C-alpha cells in the first residue's frame, strides 16, 4: 500500500487509537523507576528464604497468568515436559511473519511473508524448529493456512507503519532482582514511538487472535512495568488488538496502574516460592484452562466443571 493511499475506516482507527498530540503525552517522575524496583524487592524479599542458594526464580507473563489462576494446573504444567502443539505454533509463525511485514520494503503478499517466516524458523534453534522439522505435511499445510489468515488480517487492518513511528517487533525487557536470583522477562509483540526525556511517548501493542480474556490487560501492564524499570520512563498507552474482530482494548499508563502491576508480580512470585516449598497447598480454580490441564482426569473439581460446561453447550445447540 502506498503511504499516501487513503486509509480504510479500520486502518484510520489504528491511527486514532495509537496516535497522540504533544499535549496528550504524560510526564512521569524520574524517581518512578527506583520506586517500582524497590517495591518489588521489599515485597518479594520475605519469601526469598524459600529459594535455595543455588536456585533462581524466573517469571514471565505466562507463569504469572498460571499461578494467579489454578495453582494445581500451574504445578502440573511445570512438571510436564514441554510438547509443542499446532495451535501454539500458528501464533508464533504469524508473529514472525508480521515482524517481517513491518520491516519489509514494498508490499509482499501474506503467503510470501509466512513462507519466509517458516523458512527462517525452520533453520533456527528452538522448540519451533524441532516442530517444523518433524511435523507432517498435513500439519504444515494447516499451520501455513492459519498463519496466512492471521497475517492477512493484520495487513488489512493496519496501515503501513512509517519509520517515523519507530516500530519495533518482539521488543524484549528484562529486570533482575537480588543479583539475578529473581528474573522478570517479557516480550511485547509491537512497540511504537519513544519517550522524550521524562515524557512518555511509547505505545505497547499485543496482537491477539482469539477473544478477550480477563488476563490480557494484566499481561500488558506487566510489560509496562518491565519497560519502566528497564528504561526509566513508562509507555504512554497499552493496546490489545484483536485481529479477528478488528478492535482495540486500550488503557493509558498511570502510576497506580504500574503499582498494581508490581503488586501482582509480588503476589505471584511469593506464591510460586511457597508452592515450591509445599505443593500440597495448591489451590484449585476450575475454568476454561481445565480443557488443557494434564491432571484434568484425576481432578474432581475440573471434571465437574467440564461436565457442566458440556451440558450447557448441549443446551445451546
């Protein structure tokens, strides 16, 4: 698409949602970075004695989502060897193809982007490389088809990202606490803009392929927390974008939001350490993830939840 070509309504919405005039950009206290780091350390330190001297605790958005959900499933997943499944590979391939689209000169077709992404990932060294090298032709065809659909939706819904917007894909942030004994890591799909001094200007975007889930805003708040501690200035806005619906769920970053995200990390980290010390105290919280839980067959609460959901699905037919 030519950069001067008129935007579609949904593309214009992207510009309207993520853009901001200079007067709309908040200024943050330069001491916020130290305040949030200190908050994390004070909150986690009382439980640090549960961590062996030669051990470390790694946190990601996925682990935090899990431990704040069903603790029994969290422990079961931690104990299970990782197995790549087709649905999770689709998102990874689509994100790689979108990364190429953002940085590609010209207007490549979505299928070309996906094929280039597949070729690149197949030559790497990751769980996805192993999956791509060992999957069947039918699995690869389904993966390619689903990834092309998602990339097509992105290129239709989003305007071309101008270099002046400073687009960065797969933007990583890392925060080390207690000399690396506790490590917080995050990787946001897309960031746009940058801070100027203590004036926020960056927008963090996560691209979603399903429907809204209650933990989605928490994931972006976690990224904003890491960004603030790593760089000293928070992002201006957070945006989950649902490709299949062509819609945003956004919120502006505030100090209260960042402190709330820090408290969620504290609660999650402390609970992880407690569960390492005594797994018998794991709380069960039945919900949709029961369908993918490795201990669902032996969990009375999980089986009861799934049976009730199946009955409701039957009534809806």
